[in-house]
């Protein structure tokens, strides 16, 4: 399910997530292994990044720099190690690139994960700046 509101929420979905427990927040009130949770990708414009949260917990982030030439340079993408290998990085990057496309910007995939995503998903190749 995709929802765009005030350019802050770019995508959310309900997924089955069973995280590794090592390094995961297990403090009272935080369920580290819910049966079905809301996964939300949010654009934090003032801080130049997108975050991915599972329920109330932020588990991923994609950092960028907006350049004067109308290009968004993605510099780093990270998913908490306890939530790796579940497609969350792909969901985060896809949402970030969809939002970037909506804003009419091109990209510079300086981050190796973003670069690999674009190479595997050629429908995003048109976003890559010719100067990249």
C-alpha cells in the first residue's frame, strides 16, 4: 500500500517480520518479533534522510545530499543488523527513489546499495544523473 501525505510518508505495508534477536531492542514495551507489523518509510527532509521503521522502532536509514543542480546524491544506506536479509533495504531504497522521482530530481547513487538496486531494477535507471 502506498501513501503520500505532505511528502513525509512515502510507503507503508504490513509484513511478517521475524528479526534476529541479537542487538535488537528488547526493552519493556518493545516487541522484537511481532507476527505482523506496520513497516513505514518516512522522508525526514530537514535531516536529509529517509527512515524505515517497524512499528515504533527505526531500523533503517538512507542518507542523501541535495545538490544545487537538482540531483539527490544518496551517500549511505543502512538496515539494523538484526533486521537484515528481509528485503527492508530494498523497500527503503525503492520508497526513497519513488519520492525522489515525485520531486522531479535525479540521483547520484554514491551508496553501493543504491547503485546495485538501480542496476538490478532498470526502471529506475532514468533517475540517474548524466553527471553521475
